[in-house]
């Protein structure tokens, strides 16, 4: 029996690793195409891109691992059924449940590791990934000076060169507008030709210009509005430096991201949820007080808040005031009502946003458990389904597992969206996918154990005929 267990494990672990990295690669390519505009043309070092892709692939494991378990288990048992190995094993008196026993232990171990990953490693990976992605997206495009075009990528300057030599450093017909004083085009430098160089620390770009002229409007002199003084200075050689620090990748302090719900473990999420609930309860209390204070005085009196008392209060109070003052009273009442309405809308939106924050924290909290359970349940769908269809390889198993995974993902997505909007409680929205998978897995396991012909068309036709027969025909 030990040889059989080893053979089953070898047959399962190989496809599991292969399908896991295939799924991870596909998800990673989707990420690259989504953020390709934020990565290209910024002069990022290769190790920055490698780190970003590594952290991104780590965050995709909750999607890749369940799909890999479903596909690999379906492939493995499909291969056993297609080559009649499963029939031989059953003929030797070994049941399907006994064949699945080592894989059940492996699935339980994977589920435990998945929970540990989602609780410990995933928050750290999200912190590194999202902080680095934020810095990469905020980084400016790399310095790229093109012939005959005005370049304004360097803050405070606009540069134009007529021609660049083949060496990439020699430039001709140079124009540099200095806008550092934020007063418009009052300073211009032109030169016949020059050289571009980087400082040793690569923080500054140095222009060594030759045979040029500086033009400047002297707005700092007295009476410049009337005299319009203008200064022109010729030079044979001049140095001009441009700060390139904005083109460097600046790392943001990661502590600014740590309070995000995606960067917290279970203990931190519990603490955050408890704090947010207390804050929301206090805001609700203050909202009730502010709501009552925004109402007219007579509506705050308990007797006038009763429907029967309001029916009796029909006297037109404006008849006691002169006609000239009625308009002022009505205008004041209207402004008070509009102001109260705006205040209530603002407070209501604030309460709604804080409620959504609580829901988002609860979603991540439940995900850490539902992710590990899904890995276990998907094995009990893939393994018996592979034994039933008896097709191996990446053809039929890939199609069926993809359909099941899409079905699972849609249910999870809908439950998560309903939870985020407060339509259903978190435990219901985040566990509905597992609740749907559980009976499907039990049904397929029972059918596969009993060698039921689940995909036999004749068996289904016989069952349908029995349902539509009359009672006499059934007898």
C-alpha cells in the first residue's frame, strides 16, 4: 500500500506544481498588460521590475492555488481512469476513498499552509507590492529629449534642441526657457551647440553650452512696467545644471500603508474592526443629536412628534405677522431647511463610508478562512470528477476545471460585492461559495465511490423516461 501511496502522490504533485505556475504566470501577464503604461519609459532598474513582479505574483496565489488544485486533481484521476489504472486498483479490492487518502492529507496540509500564508505572508506581500507599485506609478518618465520638440519634463524649464548628434551627447541649436521664477517667459538661453553630461551621482544633468546668448526681462528694476528693461548677454561657454532627482524612484514610507485592511493579519483586523465599530457607534449617536438640533424647536417637543398631535397643529402661524415680514420668515425657514438637509447628507455619507470600511475589513478577515477551505473543497470536486470523466491531459480537464473555477469565482465575487454594500452579513456573503461547493463535492464523491455513470447519456435518458411515465407504466 505504501508503494501505491507514493505513486499517487507523485502523480498528483507533478501536475499540481505545473498547473500552479501556469496559472500564476497567466495572472502575472494580466497584471503586466494592465500596468504596462506605468512601467514602460521610466528607466526602471531591472531589479525594481523583478521585485515588483515577484511581489505581484505572491499576491496572486489566492487565485492560482485553488485553480491548480482543481485542475491537477482532475488531471491525475482522469489519467488513472483513462489508462484503466483506477479500474485495476478497484479490482484489487482498493476503494476510491483509500486511493484518495494520501491526497486528502496533502490537501489538508495545503489548506493549513494556505491559511498561514493568507494570515502572515499575504499582508506583508501586499504591503511591499502596493507600496512599490504606488512609487513606480508616481515616478516620472525617463529623460527623453527629442529633436525639434519642446521638452518640459524637468520642473521649471522648457528645453528644445534642433539636432542631436549620433553620439547622443552633442546637441545643436539649443533653447532653454527658465520658468523657475514662475513669471512667464522672461529668461531665455540660446546656444549654437553644446554637450549633455550626467553628474557622477546621476542627480544632475549638465549642459555645457557654446557660442550663445542669454535674454532676460529685468522685472526687478524700478519702473519696469513703463521702461520694459531688457538684458542680453553673450557667452562663449556656459554651464547649466538641471535637477534630475524627480526622475529617481523615491520610496514612500511603508508605515503609511500598514493601516490598510489588506496589510493586516487576523489579530490586527479584529482590533481595527472593533475600533471602527466603536467609532461608528459614537458617530451615530452624534448624528442623532445633530439631526434633532437641526429640526425646528416645536418638532423637538415630544408632543408634536406624535402623528395625532401634528394633525391638531394646523394653525397658520404666519397670520400673526405683518405681510412684509412673512417673506423674510419664509426665506429664513427655507435657508435653515436647506442647511439642515446638506448637513444631514454629509453626515449620512460619512456614516455610509465608515460602514463600508468595516465591511471591507470583515471581507478580508473571512477571506483568510474561506481561501483555505476552498482549496480543500475544490480537491473533492476535481478528484471524483476526474474519476468519473476518465479523461487526462490538459484538454477536457482544463475546460471543466476552468468552468467550475469561474462558477466558484462568480459566486465569491457576487457575495463579496453584496457584503461590501451591506446587503448581506459578512459570514453569509463570504461563505456562500463554500456552501455551494460543499454539496457538489459530496455528490460527486458519492457518485465516484459508487461507480455511478454520471456522464452516461443512456442512464440519464432512462431516468427521464421513468419520471414521465404514468403510474401504470411504471408498474
